[in-house]
C-alpha cells in the first residue's frame, strides 16, 4: 500500500465516523431546539470538527460506536471496502497473485508412500494479509482525493496572498468617532490587544482578520452617514465578538477540514450548518455584552446590512459581518435576537454535562478488550462473514466453489472407476483481469494413507489452444533430459462437438515407459486442460470430457469430499465454511477471534486426527478436528525467523473426545505422530487453571529426536468439556499461557 492509499484509508474512516457524530449532533439540536442556546448549538459542531481532524481517538466503553452495532466494527468495514477486488460473491476476497496454489496431499503424486504428518503453518500469503494490495479503484480515488486536497489548500494559500497584497492598498481609519467606538467595544469584551481599523474601496462588507493581531476592515466611507454612525457600535461589537470567541481560528480549522474532507458531501453540510450557528452564537455574544435593551436596534442593524450588501458581489471571506444570506438563516438570526434573554449566552451546568456526554460518545472509539469476548464467532447463528481474506481459495465441495469462482465452468459428470473428487483451488482475480484466473480440480484414487492415481483439470479464460499446447510442450521438455528422448505430439480430439487437442508425451529413450496424455479444449470461452498421472487408457479421459456439464444439484451432492481420503487439510475462510465444518466434526465449535496477549486468528482448517495426536488405526485416523491458528497482531512479519522469546503463536484444536482425554490422563502421556510415522510420547501432568483440571505437557518438538534442534519448543494443554477434547498448543513459552487457556475454557 502506498502512502496515498494509507492516508485515504484514514480519510474514509474519519469521514464516516464524523458523519455519524454529526447525525447525533443534529438530532440533539432538533430535539432540544427550543431549549438549547445559540452558543451551545455552535459548540456541539466543534466536537464534530475535532472528530474530523483527530488522527486517533481513545477507546471508551460508552462510545457511540459501542451502542451502534452497524458502526461498532466500522474500521473493518472500511478495510474490506478498500481491499476487496471486484468480488464475484459478497463473501469473497480477491487477490493479485498469479500463481495457483496447489492443494495439500498426504502422499507424493508418483508413489504410494505413507505420508508424513502435515502440520499446517500460516502461508506467506496469510502472513502478508496486512500488506494486501488495494483495489485499483481505491488507488485512483486516493490520488483524486489527494489532488483535490492539494487544490483546496493551494486555493486558500493563494487567497491569503491576494488578501495580503490587497491589504497594502488600504488606509487605516483615523476618524475619532470610529476609534472611540472600537475602544468602547474592546472594553465590553475585555480585549487587551490593540485592534486596528482599516478601510478601502474593495472592502464590500465589514469583516475581521488576525488571530494574534486583530484588524477590522470597513467599507470605504462607512460611518460617515448618520445612520451608519448610529449602527457603527453594533458592527464593531459583532466583529470583536468573533475575535473574543476565537472564531477566526475555528474558521481556519474549518477551511482545513473542508480541504481534507471535500470528497464527503456531508462535510459541506456540516461546515455550512456550523457557519450558520456561529453567526447565531456571535449575535448572542454581542447581545450579552450590550444588554437586552439593544436587541431591537441590533436586529435592525442586521436587517439593514443584509439589505445593503445582499445585492453586491459577495466578499470572498469565510467570516464576515453579514453571515449567510439564505432566507432560513436570516429568519433564524432575527428570531434569536428577538427572543434573547440576558444570561442565556453563559453555559449552564446542564449544557456543560451535555457537551461532556456528546464528546465522550463521539470523540472515542468502541472499546476493544484484550480478548474481545463479544467477538467469538457463532457461525451457527447464520449470516456470512469473511474471516480470512486469503489470496486463494480451496474448497472441498462443488456448491461453494461454483459460488466463489471467478467465472462459470463445467465439470465431468463421470469419473474413472475408483476416482473421487478431492478439492478445487483458485485465485480470486478481478473480473477485469479474468483472463489470468485459473481454476483447478483434482481427482484422486486413494485410501486413508495412499494415493494411487491423480487427474488434474485446469480451467482458464482467454488463452487459445495453440498457446496452451506450446506452454505444455515447453514445460514438459524442462522436466526431462536428452536421454529420455521426449517426443510431444498433438492431434485433434476425436470427440463430436469438442474443439480441442490431444497431446501425447512419449519417452523414446526409456523402454517400457507408458505414454502420458494432456487434453486441451475450449468450451464457451473457457480453456480446459486435463492431465493424468495414472496409467489410464485415453478412453477413460475422453469419457470424462464427453460428460462435462455445468454444476447442478446432483453434481453438488457428488462433488463433496466429506471423508478427506488422501488429504489432511481443508481450509476455512468464512462463517459459511465454519457451518459446513461443524457438520463434519459433529458439534458447534468454539471459535474466538482474539486471545489475551494480543493474538488474533490468522487461519482455520478442518483436519484429521493425525494433527491432534497419534491415531490408533485407519478408522481412528479419519476422525475430524477443527483448528484455529493465532499470531500476535504486532508480530514482525518481515523477520519471522528471528529468534525471540515468549509465545510466537497459538493453535487451538478441538474434536469429539472418544476416550482420548481419559487415556491421556490415565497414562500421563500424549502421543504424537512423527515425520516417519512412528509414535512420539510426551509426558503430561495435571494442573488447575481457573479451578478446572487441565493436562499440561512437558516441552517437546513434534518429531521428537528427528526434529531440528533449532525448532522452537512446543507446550500443549488439554481439557475436556461436554464430550469435546480441546488442545491449546503454544509455539514458544510465556507467562500468558494459562491466561489464554482459561479464556478458551470460558467459551462465550
């Protein structure tokens, strides 16, 4: 992410939260319109102004954003908006990766060896989720926003230079009558600084400038006429009231806010309403100093000046005597002046309490606890939410894959004998670059421990048959040396209605080496490529091609890998995936988003018992578990291999017990499967955590003596709750261990 995109992200969050604060302020002003003073109306806008400009605000349990569920996680919503990439479905997250992520298998593709235990780690893509490239539209908007801000700031800077040059061509006012009125008004507002008065032909209406050195500017000849002299005190008092109230500083800040938030139409309304209420507050300040007896005369002065200057070219100042000239604004000012009562300008205790309350509600963010119990995921309650915006997708069922895929596709309705659907993987590219998208289906012939055959079916859009052939030929030639005598041949597929090529690979230098086949064909703009790593006759593959059809209810039922034969991992990305996982594991799983100590969930998957402890037999090995991995939110992702102390990561695993906990407690040991398939036993000891029994392991490495001595030690805690065995595995040790375990046991 560029600096511009980072700043645009702050702007989006700030402008949304400030808009919500402004809605609250307007609601309060409307409800209390007959009881709220003009000064308090304006003061409430200053809270909104602060919300628009503050880069960070503290958290509070009584924040407005705690009380509004729709806004409580507004930061996440903004992040999702900024980094979503032309989603094919509402719950999907797209990416910029071009390399297709291959599925994980428990065996090698070309042999039938028993697999090594697969212990999933956070993928580099998951670890770099915080650095995900933003949507192209966001990059354009960020540049447009910054350019607009620069234009606004430049305009204000140029305007100030023009005003400075114009001020050189004006003359100081020396008439004793005017100067005496200025001194009298200084006394009314207890202003100690000297106030200069200037006059010039280009000054169209009275105004005041200067935060440290105040100067009042009057139209040329003003005060010489009898009616002007009578109203001069009202004019000077109004301008000095602006100075007394620091309105020039707030006006400058308002101009800066508008320059930053110009892209938000609501910000223009906020500034306009604030200016209108500022004039009301200034009028009230003047009447507080002059007294109620001057209210009628002061009101007549307002009307007189509005009449005199409304038809002239507007003074290019954001702060000037005549204020806003809209009919409603004029009526509001006159009504306020008519109804003004002495003492109403002062803040009452009730007004101060109202300011503090609204300030606390709007100038704070929602309180996030160390491990936010309100943010445990309860997928069984419905709805769908992306939990892990990965750069790829891997699904074990056709129905979900078809919904999430970047383009429509077909799948074979018939498979060779013994083969079953394993998984589908794909990158989620924007529709605008769908030609680079790729979907891959894998079909296996396997049992719980061994893979006997593998067929892959890749799908892309935009590539032609000749291009696919050349890519395959070049790739295969790189896999063999000259002794293999590789010959690549192509011929049209001999199937009615199929436009494609059959590519045959022969190794003439190797006796007895069977032919291998690729099939490449196009259908409705999609290029399909099939490869078989088994000694299947070409007729079986051609039967698959002839049976290709779009997904339907029957195929959705058949394309479900519920048993995970030949596979140990199935990743979860959203709450819809968790609901499917809960059906597979047999209960509603516990799923916290955060853990004490600053750990956040970074991934989740369904796996087999081999990733919990040692399976006793093949049937036992097929039992399913659910795991969630956690990393510190402030973890240094660019230096993962750096040797550091403390807990590096946490894995929270759970599965139906089936006597596991009882066996571990009875033997005071837990067994893990080593990389060579042998049993690795680790001692356990019972301890109490939060008054409940927990089994804590000694420090261990998952492969025991076969592990590298540089591997970080692991420690596991096991406990039983309502027939489910839970494990908290810590990579690295630290004082937060038992606090995290207790939090996990207190499922929310």
